[in-house]
């Protein structure tokens, strides 16, 4: 996991509303999809095949 934290030295720090962002790198698209569907992640990048399968799912629109 990569944790990116707010930089207090950033020139426009007052407009940044997040304190940190946690990034998980998941190599397998089906695993990433399962994490998304279980609410364990807020965003996911899918393979083309899985993206087509999920194209009509309202959670992805």
C-alpha cells in the first residue's frame, strides 16, 4: 500500500481537502473488482473484458 499524505508546504494547501490517500495496487482485475463490490475500495481500474461486463452496472456509471 502507498499512503500519500497532504503536503503542508504545498502552495495551495488550503484548497486540498484530503489529509491522505491510500493506494492499493492489485494486480488481478477480478480481485480488484471484488474489493470494489465489497466496499473495501472506492475506485478500481479494470481490464477491458471486465469493464465491458460491468458497463451496465450502475455502480460503475
